[in-house]
């Protein structure tokens, strides 16, 4: 059976690696080896591509956690040249090759787990040898079943049941496959893990831009792709095209992909030639284009993004899953599909359209209906993107790694790799005027206008970046964000927050603006604290703006606003102490302490009778007040309240910040709410943990800082990424059952502030490590 998994040049898959990682353990353990027994490129096979993508995702997501090696599957009459990752070859039709691989895995002490990619075609006529291999294995084994037939013959059913008795678990890609394993094959539920076929993150570029790039401007594009074989039933679309073209003369059908190697070997290009003849007979030469090549990933994803409607016309009702299908949905293609199990599971609730196998009339009707309704296409596209988000290769890697850990236990410790710093989405969100407030997926929504809040945080983040990197391009952004803050400053020394896309203040500014005023002062103070590294005179105007903004802060009583102001003045005073401003710190800090004393009880060590949003900023501000004034009570209250907060948001290896779906009340401390977690709360916690770790010699603050950052990378209750490394944007929130995929200003800047804080931490850690080495060498006279 041929699996329609995407195939393309594998040389472009490996992302550049970053040497830093998040570790939840201090000691360096020897990393276990995991052997993938699978077909692998250069073999042209859907499962080979799948395995390469999965291994790439695992290596890009984790480091110092495990070492992956491949035992490549080959028939005796085929020989391929592989990269270094392929450590062994299993000749699938030679029984002795199974014995050889078994001996290797059993005798190598580093090998802790075997992962077998199983498709009946890969082990054709040799299932007995595979089962014997499993019998002789003394290492844990997981098997990925790419095909689960609902009506197996007796031999096939016996083989699967024999495997079950010998392995630690099965992985399947759909819930339907899992149910078939249980009901038809009798596999126990706890031995089955569902991990969907992975998909690539994409930047979702504009269709018209991509059509122009590929010379397809003015065309409505329908497409299909994958390794070509008669099972794809391309003729179903060709037979529908005359009717479609009669009403849509600009239609173009792209048939993307080369013929499956096994098909070429057995029958040459017979099927492709059949399709070409059909095109001539139907007079469709102007409406059909073959792209008969092995596309690099980037080009493939761009073709899918420019597609107006994607067609999946497989005529195999038992095809459990299709990688081509998954990739198309993740690229935002509205899909019309035959009812394979994967399609029936995914194309629900407005994510696509199902037609009968080989039904040309239905296909034509649905294509024409969608072509007439652009809004429906957009709706289906958006629904599909959200539906497929959990299947990103990054999330697939997290789920596989979790299963590896569950299977081999303490022999594996997961270390999340930190992505490189990426300002791409921040810059995309920034116009010539300021940073836009919201984004639809990764497309900035100018209609939402601008806020002081977002631009103040952006100023802090880019100043952090400049402090670390000294990139001259940062100065342009800093000027832009500062200019917007100054634009929002009113004659009386207060700030307005909301600005329309026409650069006018909106009616929303009737709302409480104290917190926005506090954030603006924080950002100005942080900018001024870096005056020594900026060009001469760069911050003179900012100092004047801050002085004006401070004239009214003694009238502010919002808890968080006072905290932001304290931080701003603390930073401002780092270069030149202003005793009048220090008095302001004391005034505001004393108010916070008074609030704390009023609310504090044996079970509730907080400033208010509830924990809401941005909580970490308050104890951090008091710690700044202590550093600025030396007043011990500020330090005492800061630590007591912060430790109380941490006790409510941290478990041993995870952070779960207070949900915006239900604040934590002092009388309802055991209330549990899943979802409603915001990146900004995690970011503020990381900033606070960094501050506390510099004052208190308590390693638990550093450990929690690393745990908190891993929340962005997938260490959360959904085990899904919050930060998108493809765009450089951060998703807007973690909900109970899904991720909010919009990448707005607040979340993106919050992630960046946290990431830059981690970068500074790692840089200082490395510097300290090198200094100790030098001191040691000097001490021993080297």
C-alpha cells in the first residue's frame, strides 16, 4: 500500500542549531540512544520523509536528552547513500539481517529504545522475520503503525497481535486507528498512543504575492501533490475540469510531485502518460500543469499557500493517514477530500468538504461552489489552520519525547533547546508610526490600532536586545517606540493609551489608564538606565519626558501601576541618583507595604484579596525599592509575597500562571482552572525570578526561571508550543483545549522580554564559568 506522505529534497530540512538548552536537572547524564528502524532518505518513500521530519524536529526541539540513530530499511536489490545518522542497514528480505540488527541493539549498552516505523509494504513477505526480531529484543520497543486496516485477513491480524505481545506500545496517527486497534485487534487502550502526522509551521504569506512569484497571477489554482500513482485517482479531477473551466476560464490544476519510485520500477511512467493523454482528449492543456519534481520544502509550502482549493482524491478507503493532506491544511488550503479515515476525523466543523470516492460530479459541484464563495474559503482555511496547529512537528516531537520518557523512565531527562532570538515578527508588527496592537495568525491587523502598553513593552524589549547585541538597527526601533510614548503624553503629565490606525486617540481612553501610565514610566526608566551605551545625547529628550510624567505619579494608587513606576524610577536612578525620585519610590513602596500588611494572613501573603494578572511585577518592584533605598522591610515583604505567589503557580517541573478565566481568591485557594494562561504573566515571572536570583543566593529561583521559560517551548498542560519559531511571534494564550494562534504585540513582546532575559542569564553564566576556569588555571600556575 502506498502512503501519500509528502516527499521533497531532504537537504533543506535541518535547521541551524543553538547550543543553549533548558535543563530540569543539573547533573550531566549520559544520553540514551534511540534507534529508528525505518526507511530513510535517500530512499524516496513517504515514510522515509516522515521519519526525517520527525528526527529533525526531535533534534531541533531537544538536546542532551537522547541520541537518535537510524537503522535504514532496504530491499536487497536497492542500495542508498545515507548521511552519518544512518548507523545500520536492515535488508528487509534477508532473515540474517534481522539477526544482525538484533545482536547490535541488544549488545550496545547505549541503546535504550527501538522505534519501528511499520507499513505492510516495507516488510512484505517478511513479517515473520520482524516478529522474530521483536522476540529476540531485550530493549523496549515502540511501533508506529502507518496503516491500520479495519478488516484484516487472518494472517495480518495475527501478526499485529503477535507484535502486541512483544512490544511496549503502538503509536497511531488518528483516533479512528486507535479505536480499530482496540475493537478489531484487541489491543489494550493503555498501549496505544495517538500522535497525529506532523506538519510544518508556515508564515502564511499572501496568495497573490506567491502567485506572482511563480507566474500564476490571474489564475484560480486547484492542486494536489505527493508521489504519483494510480491510487491518487487524478483522473477524477481531470474528468471534472471541463465543467469547472466552462464557468471558471482562469482555472489551473497543478499536479505536483514525481511518480512513486516503486511505480516507476514496476511500470515506468504509464500512469502519468495516461493522465497526459486524458488531458489531450479533454482539451485541458491550458488548465493543467505538471510539476514533475522533488520539491524542496520551502517551495512546496509556497505552492500550497498559493493554492485556492486543494484536492485529495485517493481511491483507497483504507488509507489511514496522508501527510500531503496534513501539509495542505496547515498551509491554509480549503480542502475537498474523499472519505479516508484521516479526512473523516479532521474535516469536521467547517474544516473541509468530503466527497464520495471517484465522484466527478460531486467534485465539480464543490469546487465551483467554493470558487464562487471567497469568504467560505477563508473560513475553511482559518478553521483548518487552527485544527492542525497541535500537529506541528514541534508538538509531535514533544509528544514523542514524552512517550520515550514514559517508556524508559529515569534513563532519559528532557532538555528543551532554546530557539534563537528572532525579531522578525516584532518588526512585521511595527509600522512607520508604532507597533500594531493585534494580529490575525501572523498577519498584523492595522484596524486594531496601537496602544501605549504595547509600545512601552516593545521599548523595553528592544533596549534589552540593544544592551546584549549592540545592533545599530535597534536604535531605529527604539526611537520609533519612544516617539509613540511621547505622542501619548498629555500636557498634564499623564498618558493616553489607545490610538487608532488614523493616529488619533480613541474613545477607549475613557477607561482606567493608571497601569498604562505606569508601564510608560517603566519603559522610559529602562531606556534611561542604558544611557551610557547609547550614542551621545540619545536619551536627553527621554529624560525630559520622564520628568514630566513623574509630576503626577503620587496621585496613582493602582497596585500594578505603582509597581511599574517603582521599577521605572529604580532604573532611572541607576546612572544618577535623584533623591526626589528616591522619595517617590519610598512613597509608592510604603503604600504597597501597607496594602500587604492589611491583607496578609497566615494562609494569604499577598497585597490584595485575590491574585489576578501580572502578579510578579509587585514583589519585584518592592525588591527594586530595597535595592534603591536599602529599606529592609521592602526586601522582607518582596520575598515573602513572591514565595507565596510561586507556591501557587509552580509544580515540580511546570509553571501554571493564574488564569484570566478565574482569579484566585483568598477564600477559594483550591479552585483549579485550566486555560486562560497569558504569555505576559509567564514573562513577568521570569523577569522577577531573574531579579530575585541576583539578590538571594537561592538556586531554586534560577531553576524556576528555566522551568518557566520552557512553558513557551511546550512544557505546559497541552504539551504544545506557545512560541512560533517559524515567524518569531508568540501565540496569544494557552486555553484549556487549544492555543490561541494569533500572534499579537503583547504576547510577542512578552516572549521576547523573557527570551532576552534568558540570553543575559546564559551569557553571565558562561562568563562566570570561564572566569572560574581562568582563576583555576592561574591558581595552579598554568
